[in-house]
């Protein structure tokens, strides 16, 4: 079955630590996105990529970094510069007919 | 520009109808709708493109009013399974291709 795999499902980060969230897709979609969702709020765009080796900042890119070396993979690194990283992170692809979302990673700072 | 959804929350009894609105301050190119259950990923419901007016399947349908820069999601004869948060995502005419902005969501609770 085609879909998006995000891992891990839960992640705990210590202060000052960088962590990387994985997103893999087998839908053969060119466009991939990272969104952040805080409790009771909507989705805010962090980064997006429409083609391999190219990506653009979204509305809240500060403290995050991404890479797109393969069509299937779009990992997100939450750096120590992100002061309030506790949130639900969603990866998505877009194939011309709406977005398909992964099951998300819940990141907590401890 | 983030679309504005209304109402923020609605509570229904099974079998009742609901309307959720999504408004943009800019001309719309497309609107897409999603439902998210608590702790899960949003699930795609439907997409409406500029030039199209209404779409639907089963008891969930949506309209697209270009003049009003607005889309509405209609849920008829609601079922318990309809409970969740509904989001609209919009692409405006002058938005970079493929970059959508989402509203803050409308929480729908259907009670027996």
C-alpha cells in the first residue's frame, strides 16, 4: 500500500539537543511538506520541497532544517535554536489531488 | 494569508446537519477539506478548484464561491463518526504553486 511513514511516533528531546524526524513516502509524489501543530490549533508550514535537492522555507522555519536528497525522503531536524519545539509534527505529500499526511511525530522537550 | 474558519466549534445530535465555512481575504485558486480525529493525522475529504462549484460524496459535500472567496462544507444527517476537527486548506491565485495555508479548524462533536 502506498503511503507516508513518519518515525518515531514519540520523541523526547533534552534542552540544547538536535533531533531528526524521519518522513518516507512511496507515493511517487514530488511535493513534500512539514507542518507543526500545537494543541487546539491549525497547521503551520515549516518547510516544503517540490523537487529533489530543492526546498523552501515556510512560515515558521526558524530553528528547523531539512534536506531532500531523495524523492522518497524529507527529514526534518529540530535544532537547539528552536526554543519551543514541543508540538505534533506532520509530514505530507501532494500529488495533484489534496494532501496525504503521515501519522505524525509527537515531540516533547524534557 | 491564513483562511478563517467559522464556527470554531459546533455540537450536534446524531442526524442533525452542520455547515462549516472557510473564508479567504484573497482570490482563491483551490480549497481542500480534511477531518482530523484526536491524536491522528488529518484525512483528505475533497478538493474544489476554481471554476467548480460543488462537490460531494455520501452525506458530506462542499461548495466554492469565487465571488465571496469562500468555501462551505456541508455535513448532513450527521453520524457519531463525523466527530473531529475539520480543516480547510487554501491556495490563492498569487501563492507559490503547491503551497497551501490551513485554517485553525472547526471542532465538530456529534452526540447520540
